[in-house]
């Protein structure tokens, strides 16, 4: 398979076979010490940085993405270091990541199938901390000839294409078709049963039929926003 330009040799070794182009999964991207340190930084962040949503809470770092451009904010050193570490593998071409969402999922919490959209460079990278997640991939509803909402819900099982097991300390990179043409989400449950649709069982050190109990998971979703507004432009400066 032809890899995207700028992808590092290390990342190429972790291509997920059987998935749409292009998916990479590194099971031990960071050490246990780094994981502990990153979790400390997340939970030492000022309380106003947290936003509570239905199903999870999150922190936004780097600015608020907008179709007209992101008003960039300076990121703390602990996040910037991992933006650079991920970017050094060529995940964003020659660019460096400039936006991070920190998501916290308690057991039983998840996120509906979605796409990350055109505001970002067509790559999303995720570092998992604390507990595992089972990331499910689906055919978009827009590709189905279905008008009825009940029929769409009934077809969700049929729309499920494959899953990936995201272990703590791992890095996931989604590009190309895996970014643009499929949806990804996390089921709202407390346990995950590993089926034959989990494509990275062996690499993630798991077994078919195994049941994993979720703990609290923190994810760092690291991306690059191409359109950035400088403050001086916003206020008419030069």
C-alpha cells in the first residue's frame, strides 16, 4: 500500500490492515510515566477549562475552530510537547498540530458516530490515557437510501464496519478514507465484548471474545487547524 507523504517509517510499521486507508495504531506510543504525568496535567488544569457535555466533559486547547478561522491561543508546554511529538511522525504533512481536545469519559459514557469535518487537516490523532475504548466505525447515513429515522436506527448494526481497541498509552492516526468517508463513535456502555470486527486485537494484546470493563478514560485528540486568525488581524492591526 502507498502511504501518504511525510509519514515516518515508525508509523508505517503500525498500519492497520483491513481498515480503509489510512489507519495507524501504535500500542505503546508513550510510557507509563508519561501517562501518569499527562493525567496529572489534565486534572491540575483550571476548573473553567472544563466544559460539561451530555455524555462526557472536555477541555479545549489552542483556540476555537470556526469556518472563518481559529483565533489561536497559546497552548501550555505540556500539550505543545505532544503536538510536536505526534506531528514529528508526519501525521499532518509538514505542519504541526495546533489544536487539542481533552475528553474525559466515565464508564458508561460514549460519543455518537460522527465525522471531524472540513475545519481540520484531514487527519485526527488520539492518545488514550487511563482506560481503554472501543472505537466503532460506521457507514454514514447519507450513503443509505433510507428516509425513516426508525429504519436508520434499525440499520445501525448493518452500518457497523469495524472497530479498533484503543489501549491506554496508544496512539491512533486516522487519515484519508478513514477520516472523510466513515463515521466513528464510542458506545455508551460499561463493558466491551471483543468480536471479530475488532481489527487490531493482536497488536492491542487482546483476545477474541474477551470482555473488558471500562474505567475512566482521558483522550487527547490532537489535530491541525489550517485557517488561523491572528489577533492583530481581528482588531485591524498590522
